C-alpha cells in the first residue's frame, strides 16, 4: 500500500531493524491489511530471529481467516511465551466463527 512505501524503502537499507519491522507490521494491521501484515511478520522473522515476530504472524494470519496457517505458527511457540495465551484465545474465537 502506498502509505507504507516509506517503511518498504527504509527496510531495504535496514533489513535487520526489528523495531522498523514491528512499526511496519503494526501499520499494516492498523489498516486491517491482515494478510500483508502476516506476510511482513514472516519476512521479518526470516531476517531477525525474534519469536515475537512469529506471534505477530500467527495473530495476523488468524485475523485474515487463515486459521490452520495461524495454528501452525502458534504451535511453534512455547506455551508460556509472552502474549501467546491472549493471542491464541482470540484465534480460537475467530476459528469458531469461521
């Protein structure tokens, strides 16, 4: 999306900048571009080894209706991973509504 062009350009020169990735992903999510946000979170994880990015990807895949894909990512995270319980609860609610 055009509003995110600045993030894309910045990430070209700073591909391992976790904070920049999180800001980009958050911007996409605020615009309810769930698929784009999930894809960006997966791209970020490939460049920055931070499992929080997998949690973001799982959350956004769930919001996009990609329930099985989201569940696979949730399953890779430890049960006590910070934020997982809350995110997975919402995921379960969305899965039942699907």
